[in-house]
C-alpha cells in the first residue's frame, strides 16, 4: 500500500492556508484529492500543525449568529431574500447598535400617581456618568397654554429614548415610573417597550438597609449623598392647572436633582445587587 505523503516545509504552509481559506468542496478538491486522502485525514493533518493562518476578513460571512466561510465574494447572497440572513463582517462592524448596553437613571414627574387621572409633566433620563436628557411637556405640546391634557408627544419621546438602553435604574420605578409610562403608551397607541432590565434602589434598600424610611430623600440624607429639593404642591398645581412655565421650570430642576441623587444612591447600592431582573 502506497503511503500517503504529508506535505512539508513551505508546501505544508501553503496547504494549511488553502485548507483554512476553502469551503468543504474546496478542501476536498484542493487539499485532499492531490494527496489521495480522505477529509478526516485532512482535518488531522491541519489540527496537528502548530501554525496560525491569518484569514482575510473578506473570506467570511455571517449567517444567523454563526460565522461561515463565504464561497466567492465577501457577502454571499444566493438571491435577494438572503440579504438579511447573510452579511459580511465588514458590513456588520460599522453599524450603530440599536440598544446601548449601559445603565440609565430614570425619573418622571406627573400631576397624580395614576395615569388615568393625570398628565406627565417631565422626565429625566441620565446615562451613567453622562449629561441628563430632559423631557418637559411644554416642549412637546404646542398648545400647552390651552390644552395640557395631551401628553402623547412627550410620552412617545421618552419611550423612544428609553428603548435605546438596556438597563434602567429607578427608585420605586417598578411600582410607579415604569407602569405609569406603560399605561400612557397603551393609551396613546404606542408599541410596548422592548425587553429591558431594571435596577430598583428602593427594593435594594428595603432588603438591605434597616432605616426609618426608604424614600429617596431620607436615604440620600442619611447616606450624605445630597439634599433632595422639597416638594411644593403649589408648583404642580400652577404647572398643570395654569400652564405656568416658571412653575414647570422649578419642577424640571427638582426632577434633575432627583436623577442625580438616584445615580449616587445606585452607586452605593450596586454592591448589594444580587441579580438584575427584567423591568
């Protein structure tokens, strides 16, 4: 029986490069057939080589969530319908992610605690360690001075921005902020929020800190994180009933301070976080 000659030296290097850059058919025709070996033998030859080959990025495509070798072109489209299923890495890498894998602190101010008896006045979304994004009702309602019960535009803007982030940090948000926003979204015919994760500092404090009150104001005072501005009912009345922009200005400042304090409290609470649940 004739022994199967294994390539050596530069010939072996070129054989390995051909193996690594070929699809199954190419391996059989260009690597196995000339040496009269089976595919499994070829695999054994290649795996025994202490050799790393830099394969050009254009030789690979992406189908679903697995990398596969492309037969000819950097992108392999058998027909137009394959375009969504098969794309090259070069096409994929420059894309902007639809969801940022970061933490954002979220807090809202409303005229009442139930969605069907109130309107949303403002909200703050603060990406971790970055500037606050402010949403205020009079910026999204051109008829704010005369028709303040329409909060559809601000609700849509808040939901759109919140949907871009993966983990939302709130204080009692699972009991108020998120359910309130969801109720408003359904009311205004908006699609549901995507699946996201939530960190609730109120829940962490309830499980870990024996204090007189788990309200944000008390926790921040006790842990010396900063002073929360006091709530003045008259401001909410002026803003919601009379359309006062000056009153809404003060409510927005209150909202901004809350979300900054929330970020500080979350930093303190993170060591006690055992898991992150869906919001």
